[in-house]
C-alpha cells in the first residue's frame, strides 16, 4: 500500500548543483511556475475582450478582483489602494497553489512549510518595513499599549513582542498544516478503497464506501483551499493595517 | 393584460426595494460576518501554538546566552502562553491581532481599552 505521505516527497526533474547547493528544478518548482502562469493567463486572456457584459471567464476574473479589492478596502480603507497589488499577488499564488493541488497527479506546493514560511516571512517583513518607513522609530510604540502602568511595562512589552513574532509562524503553519492534513486524509481514504477492492466478497462491494467519503472530502478540500487563501490574504491585510494605522 | 402589467410593476418595485436594501448594506453585514467567523475559528488553534513555540525558542536562546538553563525556558513558556491567549482574545473580540490595546473606533476607545487591560493583567 502506498504511503499517504509519499505524495509530499520532492522529486527533482532537472538536477542542478550550484556552489554546493542543491538548486534542482523540482516538481514543486514546476507547479509554482504553473500557478504563476495559470494566474497570469487567467487574468490577461479573460480580460482581453473587456466587454461591458462579461462572458464566463471575464466574470471569474472580475469576481476574484472585486473579492480581493473589497477585502483590502475593508481592512485598509482608501489608503489600502497602494497595497492592493501585493495582497492580490499573495492571494493568487496561494489560491492557485491550493487549487492546482486538487488536480489528480499534481503537486501541492503549499503543503511545504518552506514555501508557506517564505510567503509568511515576506508578508511579515513587508508589514514591518512599511510600519518602520511610515512611522520611523515611533513604530515600536506598537508594543507599548497606551495607558499602561509603568511597573507592568517590561512584562507586557515582552508578551507583545512574542505575540508579534508569532505571526509569521501561525500564518505559515496554518496553511501548511491544512494542506498536509487534507491531502493525507484523501490519500488514506483512497487507500482504504484500494485495499477493500483487492479483498474478496463483501469487502469488494464495500470499497465503494470510502470512495463516497472521498468524493465528499474532495469538495471539502476545495472549500478549504479557498478559505485558506482567503485567510492568508485577510491576515496580510490585518498586518499591513497595524503597520499603517498605528495611532 | 392590465392584470399582467400590474404584476410586472409590482415585481419591479420589489426588485428595486431589494436593491436599495443591498446598497444600504443590509445584506453586506451578514455575509461578511459569516465569513469572518469561519476564518476566526480556523485561526485560533495555530495562534496559541505559534506563540508558545516562539516563547520556547526565545527561552532556549536566552538560556544558551546567559547560561541560566531551565529558567529561561520556564519563564518564556509562560510568556508564550500569555501571548498565545492574547492572540486568541484579540482575534475573537474582533481586534484582529492589533498589537497594543487600540480598538479601531475612536468612540469606543476608552471603554474597550479599559476592559482589555483588566483581562490581560
């Protein structure tokens, strides 16, 4: 029986070694490239006609655009226009990574903590740098709540800093864990089906049950793929909001 | 004939009424709220663990640095827990990770920040 975690193994397609580092072009790189390509093609090709009455593809693109635009506007207000491109890119790469991963025989690159961690760190550093550039050293008053008694300050500042540093970790672990858990579960149920079908008599007939569950799981996974991309983008907005507003 | 056009006029009125309500934000509120609740529930678990992990990591390095073996980790586990619960508390009360006790709306500022101070102490 195939190991349900086998699907997450990185396989190099074009082995490369530069300066002692393994920088092979792997199937993960391939699917990342495909995610960028498919997102770009979806956006450009569907908007080519720019009709007032949209066709289906244009409708999809407009829906995604308005969804993210609404999210950014809600969190950041008018000020958020500058950051729309950033949030939109983050949303699209995560969404495409999750959704392409739902295609059989494909690879879900968002199921690797390296990928989600890099994305989360990028978001975290962007938000922090935006805050520092906008507010200078005043940015660090973020860690000092207003009206705090002096004798509590050392403890609270410590807690606030730990809370702030935990952001990229929870952001990356959430996406990665959801993807790994979902895809493992689907594989396990698929494995049940195969094992039961290989047996004889009643087991063979029962093989259809895990298949039914798996059908439902695929639907659930598509929902989770979208929700996780949404959560990732919303939190990006929230972090940017903290950095911009500060008060 | 007359009956039909009357029905059509009624339908148009109803549709216009619905549109007005949607523009006023009656529909908007409930939809956005539902989405938000789902997101919040999904966030809570990792928030606690992540803050705890940061706490243990910091404690470990403080121990290595100051040579104070178990105490750094012991202290920072508690700090990490506090930060984790702070994360959850903030996301559940709709402050969404705002570091520092600064609720968005200026009019509720005093009331809300008071309550939060009490809770975190």
